[in-house]
């Protein structure tokens, strides 16, 4: 059992972190104090082009090694300690660092002309691939340190503790962002550690998850064929990698990606029109290893879109609410009393049928 | 003549009768052949109907005059102690339950030699000498089964088990090359349950059994495999559920054969006899077999050990593409190989050579006839082979380019699912098919005298198979296994079989060494 909450203002208006602390706190019973976290988008507008590395290091030594490793591979614009506040209930925390970086030891190495690419779009794709490899390599190589998040203009703040305490610890109440997801953990599969808390993040993708991915073994095998390395000892990380693989790398639509991850049953596919049937059949035929099996409710976002999805048997709770341009998702309806007491409508997400919310027009929280 | 000097099937036992040369102590020449089993008759139950003597095709039961009642002679069944192989047919046919098959105890003081003593006598037997010992079905070796050392996971508390009676459970799989980058998508075989009928040729089994298999496959939404003996024209109508097999003898390979199938399988090897060809003696090549195999009636049907046009992987690629060209790329091509030591790179090579499906046959895989020494001591278990192959294909990042079928010693639905968790997309069952039709596993298919009428083409014996009943039995078997698979999946909290393919997280090993766990990719139970 875990609790998840997410919100997006599709007009680009900001939502207060304090509200999300309250929204997840009200679900206190769903967690057991062994993990919590927040992901916020559009929080580093001063460095929009730099990859913000949130790094957690268990020891001074790990921090030194991490620092050397980062500087050997990346150009570092700014490095700083993560601003935090002492909270009595959080008795220990790793050393938390924040780096604003750019691939390549120096900024000059990565000028467009030197990369052999001609458009900003191509450049960005190449940089993303580099960062992805860098993060896997970092998590594999540096003992006692891991990257919490590495996207642009976004960040993940997570750890072991109740989310409301972690929110206070990370000063979440001072933050404002158009896109938020947050999580309260009750770990059942793996031991609790700071790296095992949610959200899980890769590049701009981050995921919070309530449930269990029983197909984890198959999903991991599949992702490893595409050079993803599962190093965080928790089933949830495969979700962020699958989104990254299909949406960013293979340029599939979010709808198709959701159809792969949580497809309709064969009986349901029989009922849809021929064109749709052909597509869904194809996705099920070709991507059975990417299907997520087991009970789950997930919120996935890249700062521009938010996806809420359940397993197709609906074995975990997930409710949605709309209030004007704002959409909210939660394990329990009570959170909406905090986030949007004056809401237009509230509805239960049906099993296996995702809700996808996009930023309006050219509003882009991460840019 | 290429004929191997093999043992002739035991007949009515006359060769073993003591010739009574007056001394009775003559060494070797007068020895009786050692027999392992015999029927024992309960004469208080026996009604002297004589059915058992007719039922037994092996000459084990003779009828001896007992008395005369109202002018009619009454006979009583007696065991010859010459040729019983414990097929249990007489026992199961006796209307009075008056027959029990028993082991004849063999007392040997030497534990090491005990098992081989009798075989050695058979090979040296002056009455019937000089043999490569022949045997049928899969290896009965005492080597442990890895399937038995693996346990499934189940959901408790953190994850709800799924009740297959109330929730949908999906066992449909697609076999073939899942190449999403290809403009022209390769053909896939849709299987409603991941259980296919393994290759058994017309010749090794009779047409009635093949018809039953084909009908059952159609009813179940799965496939049956012709084996290497060609496709009888009566089976054309089951094209939608037929996989035809091209083996080294190329029997029956014709335009009709390619037209009336859904997939084509190239047989390189068979688990029971890796590296060994086949031999159907001329006397078994009947009219129908001759037409189907496209060889002269009465001529020996020899399958060479290698394909004489495949001496390496690049030759296999040519054959695969020759078949794909022939079938206009509309039918997936499978390659069947025996599980051997180097299986992982072999499978990777076959995948790169263009195969859409690879069937791996473990050493327990069945056969109509194989040299006993080959069957008992060549090849490796399917559990290890399928896991190694799956792992290697993933390492080479080509796992989704090919489907894997595990074969050889799948005894029940748990074995099916364990093979799937170890990396198979589906399994082939062969011996289980025969057992479903009654087979008592006497391991003498090569003799072509099967009392159940399965592995024989003698018309009088083949009549013992009722096609409709046989079809029903096969459908029952596969449906029962599928239901059991759904129960197992539900317990694991999984509702789609695809989420179990290669999912070793759902298995744990017991009593296995670290190396064994490593090859299987499975964790020790408790970890």
C-alpha cells in the first residue's frame, strides 16, 4: 500500500508545494514512514538548458568520488548543497548535492557543429542519450551514491521518512510549480533506502507508483536489451525507463505507449473497430515483454504531460479531479479537499484506461 | 546398404525357449532372455474370455487348454515370461480386472553392474545377437529433473492473487519474429495456449493419430507438427493448424506440403538422438506412407544424420530463406535443434540466420527409435538449455527477433509454466500426447507392434485408435493443463502469460548448486 498524488496546471499557472505536502499528509495511513518524495517541474527557470543532477551520497568519500566522476564527464555550471532544513523525525540523511551540468567536460565540446548535428532537436536527442548513459554508469560505478534525478528544469526530492516530514526537510513548502507528483511509501518488496523512495526519475520522466510490478523480471530483461540498467532494486524504475524508451527514443505516442504497458484484454480488442483492432493487436503481439502485470496505480510525467494509469483489473485506487485548467490525481479523494475543494468534477479512473493530460498550446513547464 | 545392425523386436518368445537338448545346462545357447515384467492372472476373477491374448500384441500371453465344458474346450491365459514390456494394455482391457503386471525381481549382488547386466546379455545373446540396442520414447535416466527443483512464487498480502474463475486470464501467445522495424511485418503464429503438439511423423505414428492431433489442434487453437514423414493429403484441410517439418530425408516436401501449412520447421536434431538420423525399415513403408513420403513402397526411409546441404550455419540460412521464398514470406520458419552443450551460441546463430522460431529439444525428448546409448547419454536437460538460450539471446539483444519453444520431457502443466519462466514462449508436448491416448510407456515404439495402436501402422492395430475419442482426449488434456496454468498464474498475480516469459523472479531453486542456479538464472529459495 502506498499513496500517490499528482497535479498539473495545463495553463502553466503554479501550484503550491505546501498544498501537496498537505495532500499527501492527509493520506498518512497509506505510508509507514519508510519513504516519501516529490517531483516538481519548472523549478529551475534560471538554468533551463542545464541538466539538474540531484545526487545523494552516503559518505564524504562517496561524495568526493561522485564529484570527480561528474566533473570527468560533464561540464558543471554550478554545484551546491541541496537546501534543507533540520527535521527531528529525519534522524539521518545522505549528503545531498545539486549540480547544474551539461554533457561534455567543457561547454565548447558540445557546440552543434562539433556534434555533427544540424538542429537543436537533434542536439537535444543526442545530449539526452549521453545523460542517460552517464546516469546508468554513475549508479553502477559509484558505491554509496546515486542520482535522484537528472532532468532539465525539474527535480526529485525524496528519502526515507514520512512525505510530510521530507517536504519540510526539502523546503517543499516554499516551492511553486505547475506540475507535481508526490508519494508516500509502504515498502513491501525491498528494504527501504533513500534510492528506493519514489518518485523514480530518468531525464525528464518521473514516476510514482502504488502497487507491485509482478512482470518486473520480464520488463527488466526487455529493457536491458536496450541498454537500460536496473540498479535501484525496486520494480518501479522500469516504468520510467519504459516511457523513456517508447516515447523519447522510439517516438511513440503516449496513447500507444499506455496501450503497450496496460493493454486491453483480447476480448475487448475484439469489440473495437478494425483500424483500432489492428493497432492494438499489433502492440500486444510485438511488445508482450513491456506489458506491466500486477496491481498498480501510477502517475507519470515529463513536465508537459501527465499520465494516470491503472492495471486493467483496477487492483489499486486512483481518482481524478478537474478544476478549470487544473487536473489532480490521487489514491484517495480526501486529497482533493486540500488541492481543489471547489472542483468541477471528480471521477474514478477505470482499469487499464489511462488519463492523459497535456499542457495547453505552447505552455511547457520544463522549458 | 546403410542399414545399421539393430536388434529385431522380440517376437513370441520361441527364440528363448529352452530347446531341451537333454542337458539343459548348455551355456549361452540355451539361455532364456532376461525378462523384466510379466502379467499375473487372478484365475478366481478370470472368466476365460481370452480377450487378453488378443489384446497383447507382444506374444506374452498364450491360451492353454484347461478343461472341456459341455463339449467346448475352455482355455486359460498363461504368461510366456518372454516378451512383456509392461505396456499394461491387457491389464487395462481385462473386463474382470483379473490381470496385474508385476516386476520380475532381478537379484544381483553387484550394485554397479546390476543395471547393465541384462543389456549386456542381450547384446551377446547367441540366439539373437550383435545389436545396437534400440529404444523408444524419451530418456528414463535417473538424472534429476530440474523442473522438480524449482518452486513458483505466490502472492501474499502485498499483492492480490487473481482468481481465474472470476477474472480474465490470458494464455494467448504469438510465435515468430517480432521485428517492429521491418516494413513488411513477418508472419506470426497465434496460439491460444502455449502448448503445441510436437513432431511425430506418419510412419512413427499412424494416420489416425495424426488426424486426431490435427482435429484437436484446430479445436484448441494451437498447432500440430507433421514430423519428418510428410503431410498426408487427408490432412490438407487442417492447414491452419499445421506445422510441416523438413528434415534431412526431405520426405514429402512438395508444393502441396508448403501450401497446406501455417509454419515450416527445419529439423536439425531431436533431443533423444542428437546427431543421429532416422531409419524407417522398408517393411513399414506401406502404400500410404510411400505416397506421403514420396519414396518407393517397401524401400527403407533413411534420414541422414546431417542435412547433406547443411554443413554449417550459412547453409542453414540458405535453407531458411529458400523456404521463405517458397512460401513468399507468409509462413514463419522454425528450426528445431537438440539441447547440446553449446546450445546458447547455436541458438544465437540460428536466430541471426533468419529463423523466426527456434525449438529446443532436451535430452528427455521422445523418439520412435533411437540407439539406447545415445538416448541415455547425449544432450542436456531442456531446463538448462532454454535458460541459457534465452539469456544469450537477451545479451545479444535479439531475444524479440525469435520465439523459443521448449520441448523434451514436459510432463505436466507446472513443467510448462516453469519452462516459460525460464525463457520459453511456448512448449511442445509429444510423449504427453501419446500418454493421453493411452500409451503405457513400454518404450518399444520401434517394434511397430504398439498394442494401443498408436505407434504402429498395422491396420488391425491402428483400428484400436478411435479418432473422435482420441481427439477428445487431447482436447481434454490441453484444456486441463491450460486451466491449471491459469490457476498457477492467478496464484502468482499474473493475468497474461507474456509476463512470465523469462520471468525468473517468479521461480526459486531448491537443492541446486550455485552454478546450476546461475545457469538457470534463478535465486535460491529464501533469497
